[in-house]
C-alpha cells in the first residue's frame, strides 16, 4: 500500500480503513504501544500491536530510533492524548537501531551543545524537527510574499570580486597551489594565473548585483547563502548564513521602511497561522528555559506573545538622533547599567540599546533611520545635512536589529566622492558606478539575515541551532 504521512492521517476520520505508515520509533511500551513519528508533524501516531501477533525476536528489534513500516486498521483511540491509532496487521523493520550505541539515548535530555556534536542526528529530536519545519515554512513565505507583490527572484553570484560591505572579512576562492603559488616580480601572489584571472572571494552580500537588476526590472529580491570570515564566536554570528535582500527602483527611505514592516509582519503572521503546533511546542520549551533563569533576566513575553507583539503592532519610527536623546536620558544609562554607555551623538548602537528602545521604552518594534554617515556603508544616500545617511534598521524584542537597509546613493558625483573618501577601489566598482551614469533612479533596499528571523520565530537562543549544519570558527564538521 502507498504510505500516508502521519500529519495527513491525524486529520483523517477513522473508519476502520487500512493504511500504511512509515517512520521512526519514539517509544515502545509494554511490548504493545509503538509511538511513531515520520517528521511530517510534531505529533506522533500510536500503533497498537496485539499480544502474541508478532514474534519475540521482532519485538526485541522495535527500539527507540528504529525505522518501521506499519500497515493496519485506522480506528478511534481509547487512550489519552490521541484521537486515532493504528491496529497493527503487518509490521516490517526497515532499519534496526541499537539503543546501547544510539547517541540520542546515551544521554538523558542531551544539551544543545552536545546535539551540535551529532548534528547529523539532532533533526530526530522534537526541538530540531520543529525548528526545521518552521524554517521551511518561512522560506516558502519569503518567496510567496515577494511573488505576490510582483518582485523577481534574482540569483546573484556566490563567487565575486567585490566586497559589498567594505568589511574585508571574506573567504578567498582560488585554485592556486597553496604550497607554491605563482608570484609576480614584486614577490606577491600572481592572481592572473588563478582560475578567474583575478582575486575572488565568497560573497558577503548580493546587494550590489541586485541593484543592477532593480534598475532594469523594478522590484527584485535575492535569497541565498552569504559568507563572513569573522572570528566571532557569539550566539548571533555564523560564517555561512542565508540573506534575503530586496532592491526596489523608485523607492525612497519611507517606502523602504514600509515594505520592511509589511514583510516582517507577513512572515510572523504566516508562522502563527501555518506552524501552530510546532510553535506551541517551542513556546513550552522556551517557557521552561525562562524558568531556569534568575527572575530579573526572564523575558516579560512568551514566544507566542512576542510573535503577536510584532504581528499586531505598528512599528515605531524615529530618527537616530531622537533615539540617542532617549538613551542618554534613560535610567540604565544614568545609573551606568548599560555595558556601553551612550554619551554622545555618533556612537554605533549596541544590542542592549536597541532592546531597551523596543522592550522598555516603546514596547513595540522600532525602525531607526537617518544614521551618522561615518558608521554606515558607502552606498547609502547622503542626506542634505552632510552628517547623516538615509539608512534604516528594524529592531525586534529579544534580538535587537533584524533588518538593515537604506535608500541607495543614486547621484554619481556624490557616490564617487564617498568611495574616494573611504579609500575604496574605484576601478573595481566601475560597473556599480556605471548605474549612476546611465539612467540612474532613486532606489532602496534592505537585508534580512534568515537565521536571525528563525531565531526570533522559534525562540531558540543560539544561531547555530536554526541552521542544519552551522559553520563557525574552528568548525566545518559534517
């Protein structure tokens, strides 16, 4: 018989129909009750084995983690916790699992740190299966949001010669002999003999290439992997992560902020509507974690409440200058409770400042705009005060900045001047500057780190736990 997924079965009215399910054993009690999960849902399906209907040898092989195929009669359940169950007629063991060697059973309630060491198996836990189903739903929602609004999906290059952020922390791509690379007359590595004939790297952003297509197609977005070779071991950084970057012709900074709000509210609303069971499980998990913290460190909102907080509230918009005034006069700043005190205009805001604005002062998501140009990237449109740029950041509860974006500088002379002020290689940016010479137009865009979004939606606390195989300093396992 054709296999039916457990998620579909759980929504089926039991009429003694014969069905086949396949999945992995979660528990096996009293040599009779098998709890089976196939990954399609957080919920398990109970299969009931009639006494003496299966050989003793087969019963011994039904262990936690073993893979089974079960065919039987779908009937109403008399037990607590489930509406239906399968009365087993046929049972086949597709894959044995030795409980004495199974890593997930060697520790009682394995920690997230331990599970990262066995990342090839952690998706079999309730936590990680839930996270990955939510991640899938959010990826689908991203494409649906933009497709429904007439955006075009552009695949920007992963191998690039440009550094969009001017950060310099990039992974080099080369086919040269690492032990004996060719050198020029000055003793420097001669990249003219490399595969691409020049120095190339893994991309840190698809933005610059995205802009070229926005200035032809109107509204575009990218959604792909990006790479940062930063030696950072925080709970919020990865060396390989996914970025969503829309770029829109004829959008100013206000249009950009409005789209960012609509996008985030759509994604959070989609999760609440389509991932209810997984979010309920993750909500309970997050509440248990909160209970283990000291009272003063506990979040005021549950995971579900935080999601509704974003979905149901208009975002507060204020300038960087207004935010600095609020922070300078705040109690945490006056009482020196901030780790980084806010003393003067021009400082780069830290996560603690962003969270104060969202969680304590406004009690709603916040969009800051018009940042000092000295702390922002070269491509951001310069305001008439010559001190600020039309940049914007969206700040969320529990996480701080989740989106960064700006109106892009469309004026050729202003952009060239800024490139030269920052000492950037004008020759390498010739094609980007060309956009401002041939039919330039006002345009804007922003970037959303996909894993930051998943952190927020799932309530997980470490970014390494919301991607299948995390890449970070000293680790490229699996």
